[in-house]
C-alpha cells in the first residue's frame, strides 16, 4: 500500500476534509495530542493551507495527516513538523511527500529551522533524515505516574493563591510563558491572539499560581477518562530556587486526582535534569524516549 500513497492537495481545511483528517488522527494517533489540540494544529497554528500535509492511497484511504506549526510568537523559534496521525509509510514516500514539502513551506514562512520528532510510523529513517539535512537536536522523555496524588498539598506562602485562567490573566500568563521557556528547544508559544483563542480548550486547562497579583508559576492540564496529562509546568525565572516546582506539580496531581485520573503522563526534555529529578521524586517513571531532529533552513543574518 505504501508505494501507492500520494499527497492530497489541501485547500483551507474545513468541512468534510477537516472532519476526515481529525477522525483519521483519532483512530491512528501519533503522540499525546488530544482532539482540541489536533483541531487547533490543523486550523490555526499553520499559516497557510500548504502547511498541512495529507497522504492517501489509491483507494482514497488516508495514510498520514501532518502539519507544519509556524504560527509562533518568537521570530527566531523553529517551526515544527507535527504528525497527528499515520499508518505505516515507507521512508522514500515520507521523504518526498512529507519532509520535502514541509521544509519548503517552513522556509517560505521565514523560519530558520524545522524540528521533527522521530515518527514510529516510518521505518529505516536514518538515511532519509540525513539526506534531508536533519541532525539530532535533543530528546524528549515521556514519563508516567500511576495512582492518585498524595493527600496533602504544600501550604502556599502568605499572600499567594491559586486561580484558574480567566480572560484578564491571559496577557500576563502569555508574557510569563515567554519568559519561562525562552530559548527552550522543546517549547514554542503562539502569538497572544492565538494563545487567547486556545487558552480555554481542553479542560481542566490552565491553573495559575499568583504571588499577590503577579504570575509566579502555572500548569496546564488535560484529562480524558482515567488518563491525565501535565501539558505545561513552569515558574518564572525570578522565582528560581524557591520550591515552586513541588507546589506546581502537587497542585497538578491533586486536580487530576479529583477528576479520577488513575494515570498521569508528561513530557520533558532529556537535558532538563532538574525537572527530571522533580518528576522522579513524585513517582514518575520513564516510558519512552523520542529523539527530535532539526534541519537549518537559513543561516543567522541571512
């Protein structure tokens, strides 16, 4: 089947085409994405229809759905080729029908680099990645914790409080996230308007730790049935060394336990030794390690 796979020309992904792509990705998921996130990736986080890649076989059956995320707040941040769903695809098909158009699109969008998490749907990929100019950049670790949260959350310092994200907090939270993850190879953030659009999807969503009226840290959570996920956990650089990681993670686990999440997952860059130690201290164990590759699209200053 793989030899008959070809790329479908995509106009703005709406209506039946969008529904079919989302249904396919739900049946053949790649990674830890939930439904609302897949929808945003296909409709709002790529800047043009050419950023969406859909492959099908000769019978019209979908084989792969992917998108190039280039709607990013930081001008120097890399674009990311995200595979939402896939069957098995041969490496030469992947090279010509996915890698090549994705690279062309990201370059035309003005991005300096394009990242790709190694897809399990493609075999014998090393030679193809090397030929396309990709090199190993970093590794992402998926961790999981079974069971409910501990009974007690640490007490907050005087004047501190938790708050769910509301519209008034959105600009400050967006600014805080830019500070927290500036220079991080594994975390990108959309511009403020797009962040606001998606901020209230995928409940239980964002929970903000406030020092008075200042955002000190935050978590973003997702829950589906008995499966919970810590999507984002971070504290502002000014609060480094004050134990906020424990406060944030304990709160996240408590909220997910209240939703009866019997298992909680999260992803972390393998180079983030402090975060790895924090998560292990809360009983998280490594499930998988996925290499991420990068290709440079234009040199600095060009």
